[in-house]
C-alpha cells in the first residue's frame, strides 16, 4: 500500500481491505483528516 501526503489532502493506493484497515487505524488516533495531515507534516 502507498500513501501520498500533500499539503491539503492524502491519497491511499492499495487493495480495498488495506485502505479500510489503514483508515480504521488512523481514525483511532485522529478525528479528522486535517488533524492527520497536520501530524504527518510535523513528523517530516
């Protein structure tokens, strides 16, 4: 699975079950996509 992060969006590429699993994991830590993107920006 590949995850492409952009300034205001993200793209998940992979099989449907991989994307669903990744979204569930991200959902446990972040309430919105914006919160996820802000966290990922700080890591890089």
